C-alpha cells in the first residue's frame, strides 16, 4: 500500500474513531480551511433555528425527489404492459400500489431499516460498518460475503445514478407529445440538453440552488395531490382499493400476469433507498414528518386519481402515447406542467447524483475505489462535494442511455432491477446487524425480514424476467462497478503486503541512521506512512540527499468504520528518539483528510509544528503488472490503469503543493 494512502490492510473495518472537513476556502491557508465548522448533528433530526419544519422542507426537496417523480411513469408502464384497463384490473393495481408503499416505504424503511445508522449516517456502507468486529475474527468468510454484497449494492446504486436522471427527464419531456404528437422527435434532443445542463452545473455545488429545492418540490407534491383529487372526485369509488382484497383478487384471477406486473408496480417505490441513504443530512424526524404530512398523501391522491382517469379513459390502439399522468392535467396547462415536471426531475436527478458522490467518497475512504479528486463546494456544509471524474462519467452514461432506449417505456425495463436488488441487499444486511449487533430475537428478525424479503424477492424475480428487454443494462453497469471496486481493494491489499515484505521497521531505520551519522539540517519533514514501517520516501530521501531534517514527523492517517470523528478523538502524538515524532489520525468514511489540519491539532497535544518551516514528502508509485500477486493478468492491467489515474497525493490529503516533494519508485503487482 502506498505511504500516502490510508491503512488498506485494515480494510473497511479498521478500529473506529472520526474527522470533519468543510472544504477549501479560496484564499485561505490550509490550516484555516478544514473543520472550521462542527460536524452535523448525527444523533437526531436537530432542532436548531430552522426547527423541525425547516428540516422537513429540506428533506422534501432532497430525499423524496426520486420517489416523488415516479407518478410520471409507474402506472403508465403497468397499463401498457397489461394492454388494457378494465375496472377490476385497475382496482387491483391501485391496491397493490397502496400496499407496496405502505409495506416497503413505511413499514420496512421508516420503521425498521432507518433505525440502523452509524452515528446518524445511513447507506449500505454504514450498515456494513455496524457488523461487530467479533464477527470478523470468527467468521471471515461470512463477513467477506456481506462485504461483497455491499459492494454489489453500491455498484447498483452507481447504475441507478445513470438510469434515474435519464428516465426521469425523458418521462417529463414526453408530456410534449400530449400537447403535440409531432414533437416526438424533439424528446431525446431536449432531454440531452437538460442532462448536459444538469451535469455542467454540478461543479458549482447545490448550496445556492438547494434553497429552492424544497419549495419547488412542495409545489410539485401539491400539484400531484390536487390533480389526483380532481379525478377522484369524479369517481370516489376508486378509494375502495385500499382494501387488500382487490390485490388478492387480481392475483387469484391471473397469477402469472400479476407476477409479471410486479416489475412495473415496483416503480412506485423507487427512491425508498434514498430515505435511508440521506438520513444523515436531515435526521429521521424531519424525513418522517415530510413523508406522512405531504409526500405520502399526495402520492396516493395522484395514483388513485390516475386510476380513476384510466378507468374512464381506457387505452386505445395508440398505447405508446398513452400518458395517464398528463391525462389529469387540464387543457392549456400541459406545457406549464411539463416545465414543472422537468424541474422536479432535475431535482430528483440532483439528489441521486449527490448520493452517488457521497457513496463514492465512502468507497474511497474504505479503500474500494482509487483516490479521485473530491471538490468541496461549500465552506460551511461538509457533505456538499463534487467529484469531476464521476460527474462526467455519469453524464456520458446518461446520454448513452437516452439514445440507446429513447423512451421512458423502454428504459423502465432496465430501471427496476437495480432498485430492487439494492432493497434485497439492504434487507439481508439489516437482518445480520439485528442478529449480531443488536442481539434481537432470531424469530422476530426472520419473522419481520422474512416478510419484507419475500416482497423484495418477488419484485426482483419479476424484474429478472426483463433482463433481455433492458434489464441487462443495469446489470452490466453494476458488474463493471463491482469489478472495479473488488479489483482495487484486492490490488491495494496485495501491494500493501509486498511493501511490508520489502520494507524495514522505523526502529531498524533509526539504528542505521545513528550508525551512519547522517547530518541534520534545520526544518521539519513530514512523511506519510500507513504503518510502523519506515516510509519509502524517508528511506529514499536519506539515501540520495545524505541529510535529514532536525525534526521528522511520521504521519499515519487511518480510515475507520465511523462516518465522522470528533477532533478531541482524532489525533494521538508519540515522541520518538532523535527528533522523530509519530502522529496518528483517524478519519471517518464520510470525511476528507487534511494533513495540515491534523498537524495543527497535534500541535495542541505537544507536537512542535511550524507550518512555514515544514516540507512534506510522499512517494509516487508506478505499479507493474508483472508481479506474483494471485490476480488474473487482465485484472492486474485494470488495477494499473486505475492506479495511474488516481488523484495525486497533494489533493487527496490537502497537502500544500508548494511544500510537497514526491519520490518515485516501481512496484510489481
């Protein structure tokens, strides 16, 4: 493992304790930049000046964007797949929609899954980090299994980051054909323009535009509820579909047909995972408040309103242009509705893109992805980040998706499989946490999770039937992402072992330093190291310069299982003979390390540190695919490619570039 990298040998389960950068402020010194603002409150929803209501409004704008735009296409795909709209069929579908939202979103996520947070942070990696360390020592294979499925789930979410913006914006733009069918040819080009704009503004961050997200989405949900209510008032009998008997009747009348429909009905719960992944931004209370008071009622009104409209307006032969959502919109208001829907889908896409950035940073900190450039777009909110490589990669992926599928109907075939697979993985990880960490009664755990897993697996099985009709696309993205993460993790561990075999301990180096009588020069030298070994950069510097600074700091930055580390727990300082100091720092997986700020904290614990009199040394390693590591040659080649394109040390650890020296060397994998 490189001297400048976190302790990869510890993997994602290194001993815990956390950090909180807030990003670089232009014009400020490194010591003034990070961690000037305390970490967010991860113990609950928070009741600051804005209060619960303000946080709930923010949650409506960020958390519910994906699930809130599902009415654009969910029932449309269900009706198109069935090819008809008999009243009994529509009532059965509405019943299944109601109970899917209740069982999956309310019962599973709101009441169970969202209890499992790591210091308030959610997501698959947070859930994985809750597994006890005792489990790791006793059952490495079992933990490896859960680690592998967490990687697969994360890769599926990356794929979701490509598919969600594409299908959301496409479905919004397709409203133009309700206004004028001749505009069909403009849908894909206009979608491309919106997507290019969306990804182009990511570098500015969501801080400024985020202020309008909540109000716009409140308007969106209000319009959803109003349009649905108008249609329900014309046929109030559709409300009887809350009775699960209609769903059971639909299943009994056509078991196989209903099973196939599950692949479309699951679209109503896409975005449920975002509630859990984004819980750290707002807390459980505001998310629940926004869901129960606004989002859930308005979604139900719109779905039931669409059902009433479908019953009174059954599809004709031109089923490809059948748009129940826009059927609720009064004449003359279609274009304004398209504009509002476009804004809503942009916001939904923004939330997904931000979620992918956050997930990628966690993967980087846990050694599942190479170092990528992470730009902090806010001086006050640590979680607002921008990762250029991922941003432009997702843009290319979205544009390819639009021109490959060209319609939301075709793309819906690829959409559900990634979402449901993540739900299955989340259920499995939660069950393991409940059993091994919380010591819940096994009968209770498998009684509850057995029900939810049965639902998830039914949805997944239905979606697997769509593999050859578009589902392959999501699986291909997930396979590529999983391959990259597994290759990077395995390769860095192999490199770390090679370095450990070839290196010497710091005590052996000090003994040799004394025996060789190396001259000392004024100043402080900082060497990054992941272990107790003498850093390669230190050994090479003394070998070639034949001198060493009066004071030498060995800085070790270690990732931990926690999302954040308090400053009081972050740094430990140890004096060593002959002007050497050992500084160890812990970094949470939601944080960006800052070497200068760590040393400033260490100065408060007795380290003699002068920022202006310090030189930072790191190594720049070239990896060759000719070593003895037990990896396929093509995977070694992939690792070499990833390593060569990783971010430089200065940006990864916020080293001042004017004071940093890099030493190059080669290592065979």
